[in-house]
C-alpha cells in the first residue's frame, strides 16, 4: 500500500477513526510483533482516548517468541491488555476474543443487570499500513460478512463481520500513519517492509540491520554471513556477503545495491529466524 502521509491525510484518517469509535465497544490496535513500539501510530493513545482497547501483536510467527512474551508483559504493566496472533495462519484468534471478553466483562455485566438484551461485542481494527489489518479481517470474515443498515451515528451503512464468538467486527480497518520522527524507527519499519522502499536509503537500512543483528543475534549473523562481529570496514562486509551469496560481478566487484537487496530480503523472509527489533523500555 502506498499512502503519502501529508497533514491533511492524517487529519482525515484521524477523523474517520474517531467517527467510527462511537460504533464499537473496543478497539483492536494491531501492531507488528517484531516492532511493538515502532509500528504504533504516534497519537494512538489520544485517538483511542477512553475507549477500551486490546493491543494485538500480529505476525507472531516472525517475531522472537521470548521478546513477544516480554512485550505482552510490558503492555500489561502499562495497564493495556495484549495478545499475540498469526493472522495468516489464524493462530491466536480464540485468545484474542477471550481477551476482549475479559476487557468488556464489566460493561456487559452492567448491561445485563439493567435488563438490556445481550448482544455481540463490537470491535474495529486500527493500525498503520502493512501490520496485517486486512489479513486479520479476512481471517475472521471467512464467509461471515453481514450488512447491517442504520447504525446510529453514521449515514452510510457499515458492513459488520459477525463471527460465531459473539464478536462483530467493522469490515474496514482504521488506517493510521506510522511514526516518522527518528531515523531508527524508519530503519526498523523499512527493514520489516512496513514502509515503502523508496523513502529511505536502503543501504543505510541494511547497515542498520547488520548492526542490530550483531548486537542482538550475533550467532545468527555468523551462521548466515560468516561473522558474529562486524569488521570496521563496511565495504569489506558487503564484499563478504556478496561473495558468500554468489552475487559478485564477474570481476569480483561488489554490487552494493544487490547486496543491500539480499540483506533486506534475508531479514524479511525470515532467513535469520524470528527477530524482534524493539526492546521493551526498562521497567519504571
Ligand atoms: P494491512 O495494510 O495492515 O491491511 O496489511 P495486510 O493485511 O495487507 O498485510 C501485509 C502483509 O503482511 C501481507 O503480505 C500479509 O500476507 C502479511 N501478513 C499479515 N499477517 C501476517 C502474519 O500473521 N504472519 C505473517 N508472516 N505475515 C502476515
């Protein structure tokens, strides 16, 4: 998806989410489990405001499982419920529904106590591009799309996906903008394919990735490229990777763009195993 995020688009995206907040009991904030912090919208707390929320760490199959546990603990310490799922395979969806039920239990108990007829929980998914919103919606939808007209607060009929598990999900997600502030976040988003390749200098992205692997996953770096500690000379590093991966030109010269592509593709396709690029902040 290629969205250019100009201030006008951000304001519109925010307005669209805010408008639909009224229709739902709970927000499913989808993030990439490899980047539970960097793949969040920078204004999400303000936008969600008081609405109950469940953070969903998607693509758990690609993230470091030890770190995913730590992140779930971190969110809980912040008073935010979080679960991890793999939307592509459909793993963790029961856990997700149970967590939402837990968060909304009091509200639904109160409704029941007031004699209001029980109804399904209503949820909407929000998140930055490429975290897997459509994949999750399609997973939940299967063949369950149902149209309901005249929801209060909107003139256009909303499509709701009804599931067997007392959940109704808005069929269109809220798409919010990613963080742009610091280069490190940009590198992480680029490495995992969350932002368009044309935005950043890819060689810088690859070098950031190499240094991160050196710091956090040296054994995997060694296994794939032959060094656990990166030599000072980056030209040499690129040469070695090119040689190892059989992509040097016939004269033995390095094609830096090609090696850059190889490195980034290796990260994105899981050749280094399951990686997490955000570390939970130290407990306060
Ligand atoms: P959206 O822009 O947030 O709607 O993201 P998409 O649903 O289009 O997903 C972006 C990419 O991530 C697609 O290539 C999906 O196949 C992939 N994807 C989504 N969920 C998962 C997941 O749980 N695991 C893996 N490995 N890939 C996923």
